[in-house]
C-alpha cells in the first residue's frame, strides 16, 4: 500500500473520529431536549396544523423558541410580516454565535458554512465554545447533526402523542426549557465575574417576575452582564 493511500485512510479516520466526538459531546443536551421537542411537536397539532406541516416546521424552522412563539402568533391571527419580524429578533443571538465562530468556520467551503449556519443552535454554540481546538467541519456537523436528528425525532414523538393523549400541555413539559439552558450555562461558568453575573441575573429575574414586568428577563440579563463586566474589570486591576 502506497504512502498516499495510507495518508488518505488516516485523514478519513480522523474525520470520522471528529464527527463521532462532536456527536458524543452534544449527546447529553440532545437527550435533555426530549420534553421540549415533544412540547413543540404537540403544540403544532393543537394549533390546528396537519401532521405534515408539523413535521416540516420542526425540520425546517429548527428552533424551539421560534416555533412556540410563531405558533402563538398564528393562533392569534397575526400577519406574516409580524411573525417574520418577531422570529427575526427572537433568534438574533445567532448572529453573535456566528461571529464567535467566524475565525474557524470562515475557512470552510461555502456549502459547509451554510450547513453549519443551519445547524447552529444554542446547544451547538455552547459545545463549540468549550471545544474551540476541535472546531473542524466534521466535529460541528457531528454535533449539530446529532442534535438536529434528536429534535426532529422528539418533535415527531410529540406529534404522535398529541393525536392520542388529550391536553398534553397539562404535563408542564416546558420545564425542559429551563433544564436545557442550565446544562448549557453551568459548564461555561469558569470565572468569578461570570458566576456573579449569572447570580445577579437570576436574582433580578425573580424580582422582575414578582413585579410582573414583561421585559424582566431581558433587563435582568443586561444587569447581569453589566455587573459581570464591572467585577471582571476590578479583578483585572488587582492582578495588574
């Protein structure tokens, strides 16, 4: 066997290992999203859409929060423009995610960049941020593809259950949204400033919730980031 063939085999094996590593890294988040996927799939049916449209929504939109919000707007009779604008701003954080991975993903061919862009979720961003040295296309495709497959399967399960289980919403499956984001945030808290920012955000979230302030979550997040920045600046000055 020639050296060229050996090199090609090693390269192929390396790509497959990277693919499987990405799938393995995101697997806990893929499993944790089960209740959320079931909720999203069932709500499409309860909103009056057909099974085919429900499957298409999960497979094409591929964004839990956007699906739930857009369904509420559809039921309330909102216009197409309103739905598009709302979903645009709701998912605008993905622009920040993309900029964060620009250095690594910018080297990929166009088709690979588009594919990673479609698969880019909060979960993939969290995994990628912790594994920056492994951000090859195969790694991101393995992680993103695994999560996409899990989301579609769990949404399909929700569609199936919505047709046989009455009032599936009464099971309070929306708790999984909080559980998933806890799994995302906790591994990323590695600095004192970040920890303080998270605690402050949680505290003000409860306060604003108690005061029935609709934009409380956004305000709490901004306050938490501001406090975290101040703490980081103070810690940096002490080190200097």
